[in-house]
C-alpha cells in the first residue's frame, strides 16, 4: 500500500502513535463470551495522485483527501471461513481501526464509511509513500487488478464497484482507536459473506467528505502489527439465544384526517431483534423498526395494525392496535370581496381534505365551472381564490369535496 503524494503525505506527522490491543494481531481466538476477533488478510490503499502505483505492502493504508486536494481510498478484507463454532449465530459485527498518521497541522475531521465491495481486487506487495509500478493483478487507483480489470471509474464508483450506502461508519479526529459499528449493515455483510464466501471482497474505506481537503488519515495495516484493523463478531450458540417476548404492546389511536400516528413496541430477547409492522395482515414497506410513524393519515389508514418481532430463536406477534381516523372538517368560506374588477374569495383550508371551488351564474342551470382545485393540506390555513371573469348580475359559488 502507498500513502499519498509527497505533497500530501509529506505534511503528515512522521511519528506513529502505536496503540496496542490485548491480543496478537495475527492470531484469531474466541472468548468464552462468544466474541471472535479477526485480523485482516488483505489491506491496501490507492491514490489519485499515483493512479498506476501499488502500495500493498506498506505499513498503513490511507483514506480521505490530502491538503492538496487528492483523494485516497483504502480496502480491507477479513477471512470468515471456518472461524465461527459450528451452529453459532452472528449477533453483531464491528470493525476496529487505528489512525496512526494525520496531517502535520491536524487536518480536518470527517466521518469515514465502510462500503461493501462487489469484485475481486489484488492487495499487491509494493511499499513506500508513493509505492511503485503495479505488477499484473495488483490494485491501483485505475484498476482493481492491474493489467486485467479496471474499476467502473478510477478509484471505484457506486453502484458498480461498491454499495453507495456505508455498512458502518465512524467519525475521526486525531490519532487513536476508532470503532465502526456495531451496525445493521456490518451485520448483514458478515452474514452474507458467511453464506457466500466466494463473494467476500471486503470493504472500501472512504471519507464521506472527500470534497474537503485535509480529511486524509493513515490507518495501521497488518504489516505494521498491533495497529491493524480488527473485525469483531459477537455470536451466540443455539442454547444461548432467548426467543423474543413483548413487554409493551403498541397502543391504538384516534386521530383526525391529516394527522400523524406514532406507535411503538418494546420487546426483549437475544439480539438482533427484527421488526415487521403489518396493516390488515399485510407487511408495511419500510415498517421495520420498533417505532411506526404514519404521516398525513386519511380514512384509508384506519384499521388494525400489528408488529411481528423475530430473532433466530423464533417470532412473536404483538397485540393488535386499532387506528381510527375521524372525518376532516369541511372548508369554510370566510368572505368575498371585490378588488380591481376581481372577486376574491377567502376559504379556511382544513387538513386532510381536498376540494374544488366552483362558480355559476345561474343555480338552476346545473352548469358549474371550476375556479381552483385545492389538494389536502397537513395543517389549517387560509386560501385566497380569485375569480377574474366579468360578472353580469349575480354569481354563485360552492365548494365540492374531493375524495
């Protein structure tokens, strides 16, 4: 792995703050509490300023943007094959990284994300701040496998090379130890790789503020020893997993049309707990948290809601909650006035109801013309409608409610 340009990394502090963990970086072990810590099997950085160089054997990988505006990105991969006890269920995952190098003037803090990579890349063996020319199969800024496979665009790009959304993130300031997760995204990645080991291409470490100069940081690699990244996995054995149980059920509500419904559930049991809210027995898209919020409810939202809580040991259905939606108040005409040959009508617009303002010159004719269509609103407000047509005699107005 190479660091950044001489101009960028030359501004980095030369001293390296070494933070020692209480385990050997190249030895895997699992504690009695169900914790597995794994060292990386590959880590490397790639740099925009040296697009054809490889830095796979360097003592740190870089991510972020140098003080001269050049980007760097890091990659790290862990081997999960055969690491967990048979029958174990992964409960949580996090990644521990150590910042060993910062800009000489401190740089600018930023949040770094770990993005799951979709394709194979070659760590390589080159060293030095600028690395050296990549050999076949080694990673560079331009190619994930030099001489054979290019990134979707230099440096990699979403969604072709990695997930756009970070699986986990961590905010970085100065030197020290930082932890990404535990998060749902990292847990999903680890579980996916356990079931699909041939698709395990690790994570790309990217500053979420690459447009900001001075966000570059150097992270310890497996070549540097104690500061290498660590994948920490919490797991449970079948007998250790407690099925979910509901301690607080969601509560039904009566709300006016256009209002908001917020329902929640409290469940106990072994993590991770997953949630799926249902309406009328059908899954609600996006209703996968312990809180369900429904904004701007209408009559079609009235009915029975429930939530299913699950973990690897089973599922439980919380008590049903009934939501009732009261009819909206009809709009009210406040007044009519003449101004500059125009007729202005002021109407109180109530939430949760749509309507059409219509006019006619003869009530008995049955011919009404639409002046304005007003969509349902989230709150009460006064609407002013203008009738600019010439008036000959009398004119009548009405409001027609739109379902």
